[in-house]
C-alpha cells in the first residue's frame, strides 16, 4: 500500500487476525451448523475490536513520529 512502512508489524497483525477470524467463522459454520450463529457473532465482535485497537495504535505511533519530527525541525 502507498505510504506504508516496509516493516509495519501492526498491519501484519491486523491482516492475520482478520484471516484467522474469517477462517474461524467458516469453521464454526461447518462444524456446528446453525448453532454456530452466536459464536460467529462473538468472533466478528472480537475481530472488530482487534481492528479498532490496532488502528488506534497505528494512529498513536504515526502522531508520535510526527510530533518528534516537528520537535526536531524546531531545534
């Protein structure tokens, strides 16, 4: 992606967690049938919470680096 750091670990974690979540949702449906619905909802909620946390962490890191650059430029 444009502008992404070559070693963006948080992006990798986000992609991996979403992949694992989707695999789990599909596996639950295969194994449990219609009884999987509540667990699929829990899995989806966990996926969304993880994505939100990782997005906040990435924003925090980006803003911290920006503040450091600005402080360095002021010197």
